[in-house]
C-alpha cells in the first residue's frame, strides 16, 4: 500500500472485506470503520455510508443488531456511534 492514495486504500479495504462477514452487526461495524477511514475527505462517500448505516438502524433497530454482542462491547460501539453523530 506504500505510495497508494487515500482513495485507493479505501477501495482496497472495501474490496478486501466485501462479502467477508455474514452477520448484520459485523457488516454494520465494517461500514462504520469505512466511515472513519474516509476521514471526511469524500463528502459523497460519507453521505452514502451514513445513509447505509442509518438504513440498517431503521430496518433492524440498533438494539436488535447488537443482540449477542457482549454488553461492554455494545456500549463502547454505541459510544463510538454517538461520537460520529450516528445516534
């Protein structure tokens, strides 16, 4: 990845993990990681990722998505979502 542009790194992460995770919460977490990695440099991509994340919240409900996640991890994830102004 040395010498790669930021956009190339984001694309590589997206490609490398596409279809890797089966659970909805893992895919949600991956989308949040991609949002953080984008660093606000690509407003259209950020808007798309935020829409995808919000859509999952609306369709599934955050608490439903976090079922089975240990409570401490779920609380940390919710804290991260608050920092990102997703909840």
